[in-house]
C-alpha cells in the first residue's frame, strides 16, 4: 500500500523525527519495499530521485530511525545490516 508524503511526514513527526526530503524518501522506500534492504540497496534505488544523496546520509537517517524506534536493525551477519519497518 503506497503512503502519501503527508502521511509519511506525520508518521515521522509522531516518532519525534523532523521530516526532510531524504528521511521521507528513505521511509517511503522502506514502506514500499519490505525486503529488509541494505544501505546499498536503498542508496541505489534513491540516487536517481536525489542526485546529491550520499551513503553517509542514508546511514545517518537509518541510525536516527533506529534510535527513535521507526525501524529495526536486522543483523544477518557481522558485516551486513538490513532494515525493517
């Protein structure tokens, strides 16, 4: 089920996260792709929409989401983290 940007922004605010373009796009990707993606998968899917995107921005966004309880971090092996909403 595709969620509107307004719904996503309200969802982030409910968790105490200030919405930004990157945060909204990352959360939208997670909601629409329940595949437990890696940072690399998220990055490769969003770079065309946000040309200034960096992997560091995605890591920072996911760290914030994890800290606020928006996502869960799934460690499948020591060197690979995946993210679940």
